[in-house]
């Protein structure tokens, strides 16, 4: 079940909210658990069994790990192997069998269906048992742990919520009109990103990427890359906004997952802003245990992390190379940064006048350097998204050659104006605005303009609520009238 569908918006969600708030406090978690299992079973009932196996394994291993005896490490190892084993079987066995079959037809081709959201709830289960091993409090109520792993707002596409993030909410969360209102607002903003903008950018990207590259112009190819770059951000961040908003409606506080990644001036900054819950997960459970920047070879540690990041996103060579692509630039940026630190230490021997002159020169160059850094970052990110979208290496190489201007044939059938109507230009500009931190800046400006005036603040609050209601109605209209409603991260 997708958030941006009529069945969810007009049936599941209102029934769940009404039922939840009618339940006594002692039964709210159980009701929400049943609703979450129903939500997951709606699309593929058999996949619920896989998730329940994961929940039972993590619960039992967590209890045994919490005994703090000699067997704790063994039970942690078993829990990690079971979680990774489930992920491998359902996500990667088909890919491995296909590659082995190419080498020798004696290897059988396997086709195992991928349960939706398995990468997300598996990582949540792993973080729970590892944190218990590290000393965090174990959850003795199996239903509370089941709710943590299967909670429908963040089950399918995150954010990846650590148990410590919601431990207190599971046992004694508070509900209020203000928190509910914040949740509805955040959900509506995410729904608008998805239903109004991401779907439009997705339709444009699909039309271009599924076209004939040999008769496509370079400008049209870049339009496809830009459209997909906007689609994947609006689609995924929109889902995260909806998840965080739904969490507030039910009294939960989920971590932020995006912070305007397309204003980044380096790939390292991009990964601090993009899918932040995944970045934190790999930092805390892979990068630091490997030694981080303090032990071993930091570049090898970064390589392993980004290799894992690529593999986590999907079973395909394109995903693996996408992870390595980003990892290569992160490692290069780190090496350059360390060199600059060394050069900065060398300037300490200069005179006071010399240091001041160097500082002034650096300050004068900052705007130009930031613009240059932003351009470089977006170029790397967009080329990476092109590979992420196509996945297969040979078609990607053909598309890349068109992007670079030397893969076209003698005849160009599909130029820029073939794909761009006035309506699409409008949605493209609107998507670019939403991808930038324009909204937060306007909000800050309005807050400052109203100052301490209670009447002005009240008027602004009422206007905001009317705007949210109008936007929600508009989303319903778009969803009802649209037949195109994909969700990119379902395949992960």
C-alpha cells in the first residue's frame, strides 16, 4: 500500500486514526501493530512471514544478549547472520544466480520475489541487537519490539529509526492537538512533493530514459538526468516527510532524513544531507567498527562503506558502481582536505601580516569557491543518478556518450522541445524551487516580519492552516486524476 493512493488516504489512514484515538492507552500499541501488519500484508501477504521471522529472531537474540554472559557475543553473531542471511536470500540470490548462469548454463536461474521494505526493517533489527550488545536497554515486551520494526509509517522506505529514537515513545508517548496538527502539515507537504511534483518529473524522466538514445539530442539527455535528479529527491524526501508526519499524528518522533542535499558544495556534505538515517547507520555500525578515521586505513574503510551503500540500494552492478563512484569522490575530497590542513599548519610560521593577507585572499575567494564546489557536486551527483536510474552498464555507457555529446547519430529525432511543454516547464521550475531551501527561508522571513504581534502571528497561523488544507485537497485531485504513481524506493 502506497501513501499516495486513494485506498490509503480515504480508507486505511482515517480508519486507523479514528480507531487509534478511540482505543484506551493500554491498547494503542497493539492496535497500531495490527494496523501495521495489515498495511504490509495488503500488497504481499506472504512477505509478512519473513518480517515476523526477523522480529522473532531479533527479540529472542536481544533477550539472550542482555544476559551479559559469555554467550552474548555468540547470540549477537547469530542475530547478525540471520538478518543478513534473510537480506541476502531475498535481495541478492536472484542477482547472483543470474551472473553464475551467464558463466555457465549449468547454474540454475532463481527468481525470488523481493519483499517490500526488507532493507529498511532488516537494518532496524540489526541496529537493535547491536545496541543491546553495546549496553542499551533490552525490550522485554515482544509486541513493543514488533511495533518498532513493523510500524507502517516508516516500514517501507524509512527513515531508518533506531530503537533508542523511539524507546520512550513506545512506552509512554504524549498526544496533543499541536503535535497532531504538525503531523498533518508535514504529511501534506510530503504528499504534495510526491503526488504533484515527483510524479510529473518521473513521467518526463521515464519518457526520455526509455527512448532511443541514438537519435536523442544532448540537451534532451541532460533534461532526463535533471528530471530524474528531481524525481528521486522529491519522491524519497516526500515519503520521509509523510512518514515523519504520520509519526507525529500517532505520537512518535522520527529522525529527519533529508536536509536540502542539492545545496551541497561537496560530496561529503551531500552525504550529510541525503538519506541521513542511512548515513548514520553505516557510520555507527560499519565505518566506526572498522576503525573509522582513527584505526587502520581510513580510505579502505570509506571504500568498504560506500561499496556496502551501493549494494544496499539494489542487486545490480550499476548500484555497486554507483556506490564506488560516490566513494571515490569522498576519498579524494578527504585527501585534499588533509593536504589543506597540512598547508594551513605550514602558514603558522609566517609573519602576522603574511597570515592576515592569506586569510583575506581566502575570504575573497569563498563565494566563487562555493559556487564552483556546488557545480562540481551537482555534476557528480547527477551523473551518479543517471547510472542509478539505468543500472545496466551498457545502456548507461550509451546514454553517457549522448550526455557528453558524442553518442548521437547523424539524425536527431528527439530534441529538447519534443519533451518540454509549457506545463512541464512550470513543474520543472516549481520542482527546482522546492528542492532548494526556499520554503524555510520564507517561513523565517514571515516569522521575523510578524515579530511579537499576537494578532499577526494568529493570522499567519490561520493562513498556514488554510493553505495546508487547500494543498491537501489539491493532492487528492491530482491523485484521483493520475494513472502514473510509481515509488522509486519500493525496490529497496
